[in-house]
């Protein structure tokens, strides 16, 4: 089979590989559509997960099942499926403890294009098919369904980690495709005022459509000063971090009321430490919680989250700004994501109608 692979840090191309074998609980799938993620950019060009040779890239797709193992009960060849980016080992102790994303090691639920070949390939392997796949509901376009792999479960996890409650004032730092889903998630959880930080006009418009009430540009001065000015010096109840860098944690602490919570889904690519401002953290006694997490994967979450789409409460299509037709365009789509064009939210490559 053919796959689009990371040859080494900074270099990618098409390679030939053996089609993966299907274990008794597994499935082999073929993509209907694939999406490019900022994480692919971090992996390929920034060496975020270290050196990888001839590893097929990609972890966001919608697919068709072509083979299932003898113990798989709920899926069969021909089924169209949602595929979460995180595919935990559901019988691990970490999963039993409630942290399936860290099954068998920290962050190890992230297998595609990390510990094994990813989905930019004619065929790919899914472990624990009954626990990780979900049927694609009728009426959901496979192109839009790619947004279900990572953007929805990750962005919404930001809202979960920040523990957004009815009427909360929420600051969402970053309104790329992940942060936009944090805005949507916060809104669906009942947030009142939602302040969103970003500058790309297409993202700003989408943020307003998903529920942002105020837009803040990090280019117009310190974010915390702008938030405090907008809130009469009081700050917000919750902060979701889906963009920025290590310093964003300090900013978030400064924006937060005592008792507030910060939920981060941002990837921190450099630096050894994250600095927390001592005074604004209540000299250690401000009850300001900080938690960062990899999104939970798995079938139940996919089924629940996609019900928001089928019931008309969540519009996936607004996230998809660029659709390409066929594998030949994968490199173009990847470069588009690397360069973050002004009109870009998310590029998707449609493979099979
Ligand atoms: P993205 O498209 O690059 O969006 C980043 C956002 O942050 C943009 O809105 C950008 O504003 C804003 N930003 C940039 N610099 C900033 C600064 N200094 N202060 C505040 N905001 C700033 O990224 P994405 O695809 O949405 O992904 C967001 C993050 O989530 C990435 O780090 C990605 O690796 C991570 N991620 C995590 C998980 C997980 O499971 N935890 C899964 C997938 C992705 P502009 O409008 O100016 O561009
Ligand atoms: Zn992703």
C-alpha cells in the first residue's frame, strides 16, 4: 500500500509499505477523507515527538472498514466510521483509572503517527475496534466528520478541564480549529460571556458564530490587561488555553478570579519550565487550578459528541475552509497548514465519495 510518510524531521513523501495485519480485536480501515492537524506540522517540521523514519503521518480522518478481527462484535467491512485521533487500550490500568488517553504510558493513547503508522495511507490499523470506532451517522459528510477525530474532542476537552458552568465568564486563548471548538464547547456548557483571543479574520468570524461575545487580539497589548479592562478588574471564572506558548499560563493566571480554573489543551513545544506568577496566584493560596490534558478518545465519546451534530447543535462545516480532492493534494494541504494562510481554519482532503 501507499502512505504519505515522515521520512525524517523536515522531510515527507510517499512510500510503499505492507498493509497492516488485523489482530482479533482490531479493524483495518481505508480513509474516506483525511484532515491535516497542527500536530502534523509540529511532528514533521519541529520534531515534536522526536525523530521518526518512514512513519506514515496523519491522525484525523473518516473511514470505511475493510476488515475486522474475529472478536470484533459491532463493526463489519463496509461500515463508515468516525475514527478518534486517540485510540486507547481499554483494558489498561490507566483506562480503568479514568485516564484512557494515557493507557500504557503518558500520552500513549495517541498511537496514529506517533507509535504506529497514521491515516494518510490507503489502509490503516485501529486497535480495539469495538472500543474506539463509532458509526458515521447518516447525513454527516465524511469531509466534515474529520473534524470529529480531534478538533471537537480536544476543543471540548478544554471546556471540560476548565469545568465551565452555566453563566461562567470564560476566556478562550487561541481560536484556531481547536480553540474554536473550545468556544463552541464552552457555549454548549452554558457559559455566559466568552472572550476569545486570536487575529485571523476567518477565525474571528467563526468564533463569533460559535458563541464568542468579545474578541481580543494578542497583538493589541497584553491579554491580561485587556481582560481586566473588560471585566472591571475582576477577571474571568475560567480560562481555556488552545494557543499561545509557555507564557500563556502566566497570562491565564492573571486573568482568573480566585477559585477559577484553567483548562489547557495546548501543546508546549519548547522550554523547560512554565512560570506561574506568584502574586496573581494568590501567593500560593488563590485557589486557582491549572490542568492540561490530552483529549480522551474512544467510541462512547465519539457517539455522544456526534449527537450534537446530528441534533443540529454543532456545525462542523464552518471549521472546514479548504477541501482538496484526492491523495495527490496531501502535500499541498500540509503546507497550507504549516503556513497558516489568513483564510485558513482547517484543510481536508476528500479521498472517496
Ligand atoms: P492554530 O491554528 O495554530 O491556532 C492557534 C491560535 O492561537 C490562533 O488563534 C492564534 O492566533 C493564537 N495565538 C498565536 N499566538 C498567540 C499568542 N502569543 N497569544 C495568544 N494567542 C495566540 O492551532 P490549532 O490547530 O487550533 O491547535 C491549537 C493547539 O492545540 C496546538 O498547540 C496543537 O498542537 C494543540 N493540540 C492539542 C491536542 C490535545 O489533545 N491536547 C490535540 C490537537 C491539537 P491567530 O489568529 O493570530 O493565528
Ligand atoms: Zn489532530
